[in-house]
């Protein structure tokens, strides 16, 4: 971590990175820190609101256009990698993990692990997997398998983290600490020096956004007075010095 900082953000779906880390990513970009966004499950027909067509190619294209519009508001030194993996409803017909990984999901964990070894540059920000969404769980599991090979910090999945208590979040963190055999601290990046309005920014994801989801994300932001990241203190130091 003595080299110039580079950031990779793992986003299970197009929008997850923005929902969890819009202000943090904006600060990296404003400080000329190279950022790579890896969107994983981008072949989809999932929308939160009505759209003109639910055809897979059309929805997948629309969501990529929304993503590009969001990052265009931040800076030009942000790279977007779309892995074009099938999202959960198209694979197995369900979204939330109610049972152990199925064989095709275990294959996805290994495939994603290999892809991350190719694409990750510098410090990786990974979703915690709060909310039990199977795609988020696959992302976190792939990163856990790589944890000793790359520096990793974790961000809170939104709006899911707003739907549980602080005690439940801490229990989730404790389980991950035990799984990795480490101790985490947390850092909340404050509103200071933010050049974007988070609600205005996330509403660029029009197919995924309604008033309820927006209010949940902003309520979490206001409760914390920023965006919270978890990880080992030694890894966290490199982040704090660049925000």
C-alpha cells in the first residue's frame, strides 16, 4: 500500500456502488485517485419502477446508460467494467438466500474470484452482504477467498442496511470477523468537502429508484452523517489519508 492509491469498488449490480458509496467515490475522483467500478450481475430485467419494456437486453442496456450518466457527473478518471453475469432472478428465479449456495452459485463464486484477480487494482471496496441478497453474498464470498491476497475494506449495502438495527449490523460484522480471523474498525466519511448531492445523484438510476428507496438511503446517510466503511485498521489507514 506504499504505492499511489488506486481504488476498485465491487458492485453486485449496477447502482449498488453508488447507493453505498456515492460521496466516497466522488471524493476519490476529486482527489485524482483512479477508481475502477466492477459491476457484476449486469444481465437483468429487474427494475424497481415501470419501464417501457422488461426485455432483458433493453433493461440491461438502460441500466448501463444510467450508470454511465451517474459516473459522468463525478469525473473522467473512473473506469467501469461490466462483467455481464446473469443476475439472480434470471438464474434461479429467486433473490434472497434461504439455503446454502447451489452448484451453479458455487461456480459463480469461483468464476468471480478469477475475474477479480484479473481486474482488481489497488484497494478493493466490497459489499458486506447485508440483506441476504444472493448476488451480494456471492460477491462477498468470492472476496473472502481472496482476502489474504488483496487489501479489502467493506461497505454497507443499501437500502438493506437501513432496514435492520445497528445491533444487527454489528452482529453481521462480528460474523465476518470470525470468518476472516481479524478485527475490524470502522470509518465514516463525513459530508465535509462533498461536491455532489447524494439524493440527486442516485436518482439518476431512474429504473431502480422510487421515493421509498431514496428515503431509506438518505436516512441511513443522515443517521451516520456520512458513509461507513469497515475493515482492518492497517488497511483503513490508506483510505483515511486520501479522503
